[in-house]
C-alpha cells in the first residue's frame, strides 16, 4: 500500500467526472443508468472501490469479457500440464482457447503434457439425444491414447447444461472404471456474468474432487509453500519460482501454471499459500485456511519496489534464515534493478499509461510502471469484484478514472481525453489504439514476450515498455503530405 | 475430505524416465496410428472452428456493418480475438450477453436492449445478427424477435438487420459464412430486382477466404479486364486498414447499395463453391444474369479457368497484362520445379482451400500425399479423388475425411512427408516430424503479413512457389554437410 497521495497534473475529480459524463452521453437512458455506476473517480485515500462491479454485461455495448468456460478452461484448468482437458460440447470453445493464453508448459506434447485441443465436437444428434454416452467413450479413448496423463478434466460448454446432461455421474463412473481422476467441471459459458464465475466454479471443483487426494512423498519442511494464482504466462512461474527458491522456500506446487495435478492435490500439506492472482484463486486459499489452517499471503512480483516489499512481507512469515536470505537477495538484485531503471527511466519518465486487463494486473503492474517513472492515468478490469477495486484504490493516483467492464466506446473516449503514451490491454483492443498511433502492449499475454514476474521479468518488462513507447515506427504514422 | 470420486489417497509418484521414453516412441508407431484412427468419439486438435466465426467474417465484408452475436458475450470475445490474431487488425463486434436467465425467458430482451445500445454507440449502417449455442439450444425465434424489435422501435425502421441461425453444433465456420452471407444478400436485395435492368457488373464471391491479399487480387484482375466489379463480402479494407492516426470502426466492405443492386448483375461467380453452397443455390434461383461456380483459383489451371470464364461472360479478350503475368508465373514454376518435383506434402484445411492446394501441387509435380479434411463431405472427397486420378503425381496419395490434426500427426510420423500445408495449428505435428509447415490457410497466429500475401491467381502461384522452394533451399543450406555447402543452389 502506498501512503502518499499521488496526483497527476491536469487530472482533477471534476475533469475525470466530466470525461465520464461525456462518455455516458451517447447511451440510451437505460444503458446510461446501467453503465454509470461502473465508471468512477478514484479516491486514493479512501482505500475503497469507487465503482460497482461483477454485474451483468450490458447487451450491445462491446465488452471485452469472456465467459465462465473461458475462466475455467483458459485460466484454471488449461495450465495444468499433465491432464487431458476435454472441452465438452461443440468444437468452437476449445478451438478458440487452444494455445491462445500463453500458459507455457514443460514436458513432451502428447506424452507428458497435453497442451492440445480435446473436444467431444457435439453434433445436432448429441444435442437431441444427449452427450453422456459419447463422453464415456471418449474418456476411454483418451486414457488409451495418453497413458501417462494423470487425470482428465471435463469442461462443460453451454449446450451441456442446457440439455441436462449429467457429466458428474459419467465422470464418477468412468473414474472408477479407468482408475484415474476424471474431474467434472460445470462451467457452462452462460453461468454468471464473466470469466470470474468460471474461476470460482473451478476452485470449488478442486475443493470437491482434488485436494487431499495425494500426499507428498518426501518429508515436510517448515519452508514448504505453494505458489497460487500464477499461470506461467510467457514463463512467469519459472521466474517467480526461482526467486522464491532463492530465498530458501520449497515451492511444493504451483496453481496452476505449468501445474501438475498430483502436486495440486497434495497442497493441503504446505505451510503457507502465496497468492499472486487473488481474483482467480482466493477461494481455494480461503478453503485451505479454514480446513487445514494454512495461512495465505497476497504478494506482488511486478517491478523492484513491489518485489522488495513482497519479499519482506513473505519473510515475516518465516524464521531468521529466510529473513536473512531475503535481505541478501534484495541486496544482490537492487543494483541490477537500478541499472535497468537507469537505462530506461530517462526515456519513460512522465509517460502516461492506461490499463484494462483482468485478474490482478490493473493494480499489480502500476508499481512497475512507476519504477520506470511512468504514471497510471486510468485503470479497470474485465471481471473484477469489489474486493479487487478496494485493493486498487490506493495503488491508483488520486482522481484518476476507474472503469469496470468498459465498453470499447467508453475506453476509446477515455483514451481520446487522456492521451496516454501507452495502453496496456488485450488483443481486441490492441489494433484499435495502434491505428490511432497510440503505443500498446498486450498485458494478458505479455504480447508474446515475458516473463514479466520477479526480478528476471522486470528487465523484460522494462525493455518491452520502452520499445512500445519509443519505437521509431510511431513517428511515421502521420504522412508528411 | 471432499473426495467426491472416492479416489484412493496415494503418495505422489513420478513417471519413470524409461516409461516416458517408451510412450514417446510408441506415439510415433504404426500400432499407435491404428489405435488413433480407431477413435469414435474423441476429437483431438480439430482443424475447424464453429459457424459463428465464419458468420462474423461475412458480416465484416459489408460497409458500415456491425456483427452482432445473439448469445453469450464470451462467444463474441472468442470470434473477435481469433480474427484479431490472424489479421492483426481490429474486429469490432457486439453481443447481447445472454446469461442463465436467458435459458428460462429466452433472449428477446437481451437482443432488443443490445440492438438499441449498439445503434446508439456504434451507428452502424447494417447490423448482422448471428447466433451462438445458447439461443440455438433453447430455440429462440429470431424472425419474431427482430420483427418485434422494429415494431417496438429498438432499431430504426430503415436499418437492415439480416440474421442467420449459425448453430455451433453443426458444420463449421464455412457454413456460418454461407448462412450469414445468404441472409445479408436476401435482406439487401429484397425488392431491388428490376425487370430488364442490368448493371453490367460482375458479382464475385470470394468464399470464406481469410486472405485480404486474395481479395485485392480479384479486384486487380477485374480492373485489368476492365470489368466493373462488385466483390461481395469484401474484407480487404476491413482487415487491412491503414495505420494513419485515426481509427475507423467500419474500415471497408462492399457498399450496401452495390450489394443491393447485385441482384441485377450481368453475372455472378462464386469462387468458394463449398463455403457458399446455399448462397449460390439461392443466387441461381434469384439473381439476373449468368451464374457460375468455380473452384478457388489456386494454381495455373484454376486461374486460367477464372480468366476464360471472365472473357466469355464479358465478351473480352484476356488482357495482355494477365497473359504476361501467367507467363511469369509459369516461368517461376519451371525455374523452380526441380525443388518441388516428387516432394511429398501433407495438406489440410477447408474444402475450398484444399482443392486449390492439391491442384497447385500436382501442377508442380509434387505429391499431395496425405490430404486431410477435418469436416469434409462425400462431394469434396470425390472431387479430390478425381484430381488425384487424373495426374501421375496423384498415385499413392490418400484422402482422409473427417479426421483431425492428431490423426495427421500419426500419418506424418509413420509415413513421412517433406512438408505440411495448412495453418498455424499444424505446427506441433510439423515440429515433431521435423518438416516445414506452410501457412497458406486460416488461422495464422505466428507469422506476420501472411494474410497480405495472395495465394490465388498467378501472383499467388509465384508467392507459393517462392515460399516453398526457398524454405527447402534454406533447409538444405542449414543441414547439409560442410563439403556439400556451396554457393549455388
């Protein structure tokens, strides 16, 4: 938490409210009424949300949101590398989410890792007669073709829930017959209002079907932790895990980036859960705290300032050995980080950035931009809840705009008014702003770069932000004639 | 413990390295291939998407048109991001964000509210509505819903709102393209047919083609001929718009009045017979003028067929510029044929692309050895077989209908080929087989500008010859023994 109130030249509560009012002016009455509570002016000192959130997307406005299936398949399950993840229903959902999140995996494709597209490819007859039989057959086929898979997840797409299939009983029966965990996840896309419910349903599924079904083979130690809510985008887990190991912790399991089913199942044996993406995994942290007494701690591995704070907060949970390790590690990396800042800050100082992402990034990355001398002039989430916006208030400068599930229309309006030097958002937004000549980085996928987590990640982040903002190509956008 | 499967609690076991090695070898074996081909229910790495994706592509091909997904917002995000990634361009589309209560009450309220907001915010000249799974399963009546939207004033009276049912559990993206295109043309041409009137124009339908360079080639060819053209569902500017400091949500597309007047055209040609089967059948029954269905013009002979047809329909000579261009393409082929002759290829993709790849390879003396279609038909199988039968280079080549890219992997591992032609999704099989993948199809997520480089027409021939042969030459330079590393190739 930053105690200092941050202000930005030219941005006042009044100017931000006027900008919001202007964006709302084009809406029909009903749409305006629905959207208004989702656009707010940040009150940094309050430490509480200035917008409403986790409500239904307003029809017809062009939202960037996904669905519950996307949250389940894309976020929670997909990164578990040693399971076969079946997209149960028509062909599309699995096809669109195949390899498009950049959750990197170790292992051998088709042998020990299954970053592929498995689907029941529903046809008309499956809708009419149901898909349970087909599911049973395909589970047998999957086990036969992929003998080293540690389990199978069955991820329901919309039609499955609508036609009343019972994947839970098929999974239970097949699990016994095939002697393999077959995990049914009722994550139909129509459930809830966004990806977020898919995360929640998936967490509940882990609670009901997976946790506590395995035990670590080696004896426990006081330094056993789990890394929760890191999905290994562009190799983030590999960078974060290395740092946690460097300070002397044993990372016993990762949820779920480059994840392994059995290690996830044994996570009830760790001593502390360290959670990066609070939004997608807080549910299971709370369950593990209540059920097994495992405490959890949120941390932030973006940029040296936040990494330093986080490492010290983590050290507080352990003995002097870890505390000493942390100070040693901080002392080792501080000059390296300073060298990076010295290189890039002169070119980025005072530049403005706007964010619209998911999960933790609209608040967690702000510090990393600030390390480079940049300021965040607007931020928002696709699918956050009030607790996310509470956590965002103190990170964002005072009087800046906060937007929840903004329409493309609103986002464009704000960008026109704020004239940022960089926008960090997703693939659907990228080319809109680049056509306008505004530098852009995809901040879901790290724009095919990464990792951005931990010390190793900051160097890449700084380089990427610099090359986006200062690329000579932007100077060519306006023709001389 | 909440162990709903009643699993036995076990210690974690690591798979022994020798077991991993055994399986790693086994998945490349003939035995595995047989087991793989015996699959009945599980589809692994399919080479097709669902209908609404194609519907969105067709909608983007018309001026001022906002694609509108009637269904969950997640569906729209998937289609949009797929198009964004392939073209590296914006793909604006809205959805009416149906949720659980839609299952109970139907989606009419969402549709009406969505139309009203979309009109207010994005000021479209046309809204093209298509469906994803939910409304299809619950049986929403779009005809009634849209009629009601108009009578209740949710959309302006004169705003065209064509709509198509595009269930994802039937067909592929090419069928969605067909359904949406048909609906748009039916809507725009309604009441526009004028007895005795002829625009003198050619209506050209490219089919479900995701290559903006191809569309630009069609326009250039018509210009060379001096034939006035209405290119229907023209995505060339939509998905290849300039970066000049301003963003236009509707960057291109066939002008609506041209599309409306296309019913009075002199001739209509479809170049995507599989992707426009329904549309073309309706055009044949409805449109004035001549109606011709030709293969996608990939390779010399299929391009010749298009040019001869244009010459015939418009009573013109094939212009000298195009004759010369043909000569240059053939020159490129004869110069480079030695680098492709006898080479074996695995090819996969949508039917219209496939017939083109096969024709081109046979013309080069290469062998389309494994031909795979993830959702094919008897008709396309017959057409492909006839092409193989008619060429010496087709001998021993096999067609695999309704097979996926995990089948393809078994094929290239057990019965090797020199290269694969397909899309980005084939890169895993290509890597395992240590052979190059040529990304002529859709989608291409991992190379730049592929969609700007045409594969149709004579220019397309030159592009494909260059890409394929130069890659083979790169491989030779990178892998040959030092003593065979030489200046000339």
